[in-house]
């Protein structure tokens, strides 16, 4: 198994891509802590994984609060003895142009998508140092690589994640702590369904992708698994794009 003996903390782990990542990590031998504000969904996922023979724990985590991150990391180490992997997965989406974006909306998106990943990375460095190294996987987006017609604050937040990842990689590579970013294109999740609620809108969006379809959460999770694992031991400060060819155009 590719994560045998590893301990992972996944933010936004109660549902969507985070839940898929948690289940995959457990199947690959990891013990997993899912952090989220969605308590009911998180506790249900914890029970599901543990009843199936895995080892998982849910913790309440608001990624915009430094004290929540510190508590989540401490809980992980107290429960499982160490922390090897962080997946900064929590995020929100907004479909607004520059003129349409309010200051409040900008702050919310930047707080969750960018500040949340900064606080998570900051919180785990000490535990990873004690473990002799680790892997930070930041979920960015193709919106962190190229502009788009209607998601200005989201673009900015995911671009910030991309460069935060590179800064973290450079600063901590000598200590065996890696940091890489994942850049999914359109993925069939609840958040994507909310952004494109009609079948007509989704059909139009699919025509912009060379693969002529949207991705699914498991396809992203396997990319996260690779970057998190020791198979990617010489990979840091890099970008893994999973987008059906969208950014190749």
C-alpha cells in the first residue's frame, strides 16, 4: 500500500473531494483525520471508515481560525503519534467578475481559499519536522494558472495558493518537507453543480474541454495520492494539472 504507516490530515474532508481523498488514503494504508465545519457529515464519514476496518477521526475545523488548526494538529499527533501529510482541500467558489465582486465576498473567498491554506501549512510544519519530514498538498485549480471570464476572487485565491506552495517548498525542502499544488479543472462535485446548476450550462462548459467531459473526484484523489506519497519524494514546488487538457489550449 502506498501510504502504509502514514498519518494524514485533510481539510474540507467531510464531503466532496476531501471525503474521496480520505477514503482512498485509508485504502492505501494511511490513518486519516478529516477536518471540516460540517460536523454531521464528518462524523458520519468517520464512522463509515472505522466500521469498514480503517482508522479515521473527524475534528471540527474552521480553516480561517489559527486556533482550530493548532487544535486539529495537536489532536492528530495525540491520537496517531505523528503527522506526515497535510491536504489543504477546503475551499469555496464564486462566479463573479471584478465589478460584481463585493469587498465582503472577496474577503470570504481569500480567507477560506488562501489564508486557510497558509494557516494549515504553518500549523503542520512543527509536527512534520518532528516526524522527520512530510508532504503538504495544496488544492489549487486551473484558475490558479490562467484567467477566466467570471471568477476573479477565486482566480486570485487559487493563484495565491500556487505561489504559497512554491515559497513553502523552497523554505522547507532541506528539512524533508515537500509542498506541491494540484490544479483540477472542472470536476463533478457539489460545488461545481452549484456553479453550473443547469444541464445546458454544463453542456456549454464541457465544450471548452478537449476531453469533452468533466473530471470526477477520484481522478483528482489519485493525483493527490501520488504527490502525498514517497513516490513523489523528489517532487516539491511543482504543479500537477488534472484538467482534461483545458489549459493545453
